[in-house]
C-alpha cells in the first residue's frame, strides 16, 4: 500500500516535472519562434524549401497597349536582375528603407513567367489564373488598363495571391473595387484633377466652358467625373460630356459638334491609341487655332505619357496634362533607374516601366522585411509602408485603400525638346499633401486577409 | 445648320473610305465569287506603304545625342536633309502623296500573289471556308506588320501645306465657324476620282467590258475563247490597289496601326451587304449613305434621344435591309437571297 503510495507520489512528481517542462517549453515557444510562427501554415504557392520563386508578369503583349506592355516587361526583367544582385542595382541603391540584400528574396533566386493580358479583362484573368495554378507564382503584377486591373485583383483576392497593379488610373481600382490583395503604386484620376486644377486656373482662368470627350469605360468615367469636379469648382461650365467608344479610330463625328458648341476648352479623357487619334483629329479640325468667347481654344489631356506623346508627334506640343513619373526627374532614385534602364535598352523608361519596376521591388522588399511569403504578413508589411528614393519623393502605401500617395507631375508637351526623348516638360511637381483625400469617399471594402 | 453641314461632310469623308474598301470587296465577290476577309488588311498594307516610304526617306545617320548624359543615346538626322537641305525636307514632308507611286505596284503585286498563291485554291469551296482562310490571312498580315512596326499608331502627317483647316464656311457663306481639314477634303476628292476611274475602266475599256460580261455570265464568256480567270486575277490586283490607295491617303487622317484594316473591314462588309453583294454602284452608294448616317447618329441631339445609337446604327440598317430586301439596295436579283 505504502509502496503504491510512494509509487503514486513518485509518478506524480515525475509527471509534474514532465508536464511543467512541457508547459514551460510550450509557453516559451512563441517567444523563440514568433517570427516564423506562421511558417508552418501553408498557403497557395508556398515556395517552402525551393531554391527559387517566381513572379508572374501579366502585361499586354498584343493589342492596343502592346508597346506599353513591352516597356513594362523590360522594367520587370531589370527588376529581377537587380533583386538577384546582378547589374548595377538601379533603385536598390537609393530605396529607403531597404531590406533586400541583393541575393534574391529570402535567399531564393527570383525567376519569372509572363502572360498576355491583351488589354482584355477576361484574357488577363485567364493568363493570371494560368500563372498562379500552373506556374506557381507568388505574386502577379502588371497591366495597362483599369478594366484589367480591377478584374485581375478580384481574381487574386479569390486565389490568395498578391497583385501589384501596373498602369491603372481609375479611381475604382483603389476605390469601390479595392481588394486586400491588390496594391496600386500609380496615381489616379482624382489626383490628376487635384493636381491640374491650380495650373488650369493659372493658365486659363476661371471663366471657361469645357467639352469632354470620354472613353466609355471605368477609367474614362472616373476621370471625367474627377476633372469635372475640379473645373466646376474653379467656376468653369461643362458644355457637354460625350462618351466615345473605346478604339473608335475616327473621332471626327465627335469632334465636329465641338466646333459650334460654344465651348472654349476640349478635355480628352482618352488614353493610348484613342488619345493619339482624337488629339490628332482635333488639331486637324483647327481647334487649337480657334478663338472662342474671346479666348484661345485650348485642349487638355488629363493623363498622358511619353509613349503617347511620341505617337501624337507635333500635336502634343503645348498640351497640358498629368503623369505619374517622367524620366527627366532629377531625384537620385529616378536618375539611378533611368541610367540602369538606358544602359540596358538604349532609351529611357516610360512611366509604365517605372511603376512596374517599383512595384516589383516593393513586393520583394516587403517579403524580405516580413521574413515570409505568407501573403497576409506581406500585406501587413506593405500597408502603411513609407519609403523614399524611388522617384516622386517620400511615398506611402496607405493602409486603408492600398493607394500610393506621392507627388504628382503636371506636364506639358514640350515645345522645344532638347533631345529625341525630351517630349514632356514638367510644369509643376504637385506635393503629395495637395492630392491626398479621405479613403472613404470612393467606398469599397478591402476584404479579408485570410482567404 | 452648320452642325448638319459638317456632319454631312464627315459622313461623306468616312463614306469615301468605306466605299473604296467596299468597292474592291464587291468587285472580288462579283468576279471571283470570293468573300475576301483579308481585304481590310490590304487597306492597312496601303497605309503602311506610306509609313514604309517615310521610313525609307528618313533613313538617317546616327549621331550621338550629347544632351543625354545618363547613357549612350543616339539621335538621327535623315541623309536626305544632309544631302539636299531644304529640298530633302520637302521630299520627306510630301512622303504620303509620293507613296502613291510606291503603293500602286506594291499593292498590285501583293494582290496578284495573294490571288494566285492562296485565293484561287478556294474558288470552288463554300463561302464559310473562304471567310475562314481569308480571315486567317488577314491575321497573319497584321502580325507581320506588327512585328516590323510595333503595335502603336505611327503618325504620318500630311504635307505641311495641307495641315490646317479650309474656311469653307466663309466660302459658302455659312459663317466663320464652319471649317474642315484640308486633307479630309482632299481625301473626299481622291475617293471620288478613284471611284470614277474604276467605273470608267469597267465601262469604257474592252478589258472592263469582258469583266462585266464575266460577272454576269462567266461560262458564256469563257466559251467565247476569253481567258476569264486571267482577267479576274487582274481584277483582284486592281481591287488590292484601290484598297491600298484608300489606305495610303487615310494615313494622315488616322495614324496607321496594324489593326486598322480589321476596324474598317467589318463596316465595309456591312456596306457591301447593304449595297448588294456584287453591285459596284450599290457599294459606293451604301458606303456614302452609311457614312452619313453614322455621322448623324453621333450628334449629341440624336444621342440624347437614343443613347448609344452611334455605335449600332450601321448594323441596325443592315438588319433592316436584310429583312426587307435580302439582296441589298442595288443587288442583283437572286444573289444572296436564299
């Protein structure tokens, strides 16, 4: 009996020690391994112990924006080189704060696969899905259309893969259609309006009548709305706002009504090929030589790029608009990127190339900083991330809507270019504080971290 | 009133392009019985003849661009300007009209090669197969052009002297606000001349007479000992030249890109259906008619009543015509009626 008692007592003591040790170990475990606590958690396309990871570059390789897509792809290839520690490093030399070490991401070599969005939402979704399911990419990035961006980021949210948007300017991308897994570095139509307003007032006064020609899809609608809000706040009247089909080609039947409308400003909410055609035709119809209401008739293109300026040729000279970034910027980050890109390809990068290069670096840096590819942790690292040295001054990825806030450029088609690439003259660098807004005004829900 | 006048001019202008493409399309259908969906690509190739000549005339010497300090960049100075100074600049400026001289033989050759190399093998095949193969050919031609010239539109300005607008309002007593681009007026005139030339060729030459006879009764003309096939091959070449010239002259209006032919093809095909398959007069009349209708449908006053009408008007008219008069406005009885 006593033996039994002693046995029980001895067992209890041992048990107590064992349980206590186990409990202490368990209690202390998170403190030792908190950084990798979620490492055991599996997620889609977890690279695990693999020696490499893949990015999916989903850009328009065919269709109307193929040239922009080609430039995006050039920038991504350069970013991959720099992340893997090859080349001159580009913006990795100027980015602050920087966690990347130039040895890939978390020690894994970065590789990539490409897809063709064709600038069509369904094709873009299909190619993103293929890259996620078959190629096992950890991140999707690229694109040159808001329709595509909204469609692809919806898919990425469903599939739990982060989407770093390329060129998309609609307010909806980080507004009513925003997603937890989608991030936009590019500026938006609202910011274009805010940036352009004071310059329009200064150059054209407060007594103007504007006529809008607008591409009939999400980007055109939100840009028209934003620019209208801005110009009407200046005291301008809106004579008419006419929707035009995307890819109309010949815009003459939409331009002739402008001649006798009483308007003295034509605002072209067109992009890419449409903008090149509508601007060329507006100039052919003599709009820039006209005098209406005792004033010179003016044309405004709220969003344009160097590639578009190249297409529009002489007609773009003197035209006001906004742009996300221009190669002529003299900050250290822009200079490093232009040098790197120019040495590689023999010409400077476009704004599409810039935004895509930066997006690739930002994602890679966020993974390195988070210490994991687990998307919710990467998302949390990107949300509210403040950085500098990547062009456009100090920049922040706002947590509430995943929109980047940075300085915006008001540009004018250069009338006296000093070189073949000097097509845009930076008229004004509008500080970030002047284009910021409350995230609530565009509605939308980011959605969950865990999917 | 001014707005209506301008929209009529717009419609005629646009209709001129539709008519020129549709004319070739219907000529090929009337003679060879082939529905050629690559005809729009011929229009595009014509426009790229203008671009090609411009590129040839601006072959340049590469000079280091000293203004770029970040990397090695080069700017280009055309040899023509180096050798001939202002005269060289003028030749480059007039590259679009000059390219007509290049486009005629090039398009004729392309037309003949296309007909002998591919189309002739599909004469006796169903229309569906002809459409498939010619559509495929159009895509191949597009992709070839894209691989050489890229996807973005390439500006190809008219000569400086025609760059502004004509004060037609002042000339016609309609007011100063009625202006119309010089080059578009020239295009309208050019369309008229080409259409007249094609009709005159078919009407007043022996060759044309044989072709017209062949269109009506191929077998009988053949029995007379005339090689109709040979003539029809040349007709295909002529149709290619007409489409090509339409494209050359359209280049300053719409900066050419590889896809421009497809945009015009669909509309021109509707024009042919409305005008009547195989009817030359029908194609021309329907081209101008639909061009004008499309212009009017784009007026804000019309769109305020029926939103989006500008984008469907042509197809709406086509549906009505097919329902009411399947052979088209001026089509021959029995053609495409069953």
